[in-house]
C-alpha cells in the first residue's frame, strides 16, 4: 500500500500571505468566503489596539451610553428595540446600561471598526480613519465589529474574526464587558 504524501496545512499568516487579499472587506469578491478577511480584520484590530495611544484620547463610553439612553427614550409604546433585543423589555435594557462593568484595561479604540471601514492590502487589514478614536476597553470595538460582521456576513464569521484577533495578539475579551458594550452598540 503506497503512502500518499502528507499535505501540509499552511499556518494562518502563511495562508493570508499566499492569498494576498486586496480591497474593501465589503467587496463582492469576499462574499463567497469571508473567513480569510474576517481573520485578517481580527489581526488588524489587534494591531490597532496594541498601537501607541496618542495624547488627548478620552473615553467615549459615557457619551455613547447617554446616546443609547436617548435612543431608548425615543422609542414609542409600539416600537421594538433593535435586534437582538426585540423581546427584551426597555426597562431591562435601561437597567443594563445603568450598570457598566468596571473596566481596568483600556486601549486606543477606533471609533467605527465596521466591515465597511476595513481595507485589505496584501492580506493586512486596516480600518479607515474616522477621527473618532478614543481610549476605551477593547470590548467596545469588539462589540461593534462583531455586530457588523454578523449583519454583513453571519455570526459564524464573527467567531473567525475573534480567532484572528487573538492570533494577532489581542487579549481575550471579558465576557460581561463585551455583552455590555454589545447593548451600547445596538443603540449607536
């Protein structure tokens, strides 16, 4: 019985380098298989979070919570909150927003790390500048991009993004903080 040669699987960086992905993450060329770009986007956001924090950056959490509370307050009696909170009472959402987790780890955050702002150059993802950088917990950006990925592609692709984020040196997100920022992101 002859042995077939073992096929060697490429590591992620090698595979991304081989693919040489170029273009906007929303380009039609990526719609059939968004997993490599999701991984590249995760690695790109991890690099952004690890970059130096420019002077003068402040947290946007308080202003974003205030905006979320305003959005909740503007819902009429027959209006449902946005997905995935359509079956959650407004009182429960307001209570969640009123109890932010204590965050000790803060990084340079992007402002709008959404799929439409991701650009790949030779399989390296970067995010268009928005002028809204801040100094917040990384879970803030993660909640925004995970929601954007799930809406653009599928929630399964968001898991691949998170794998890329961790492979790129990002810290594992704190679950309750990520969930809390997910509520805030839903009302952005």
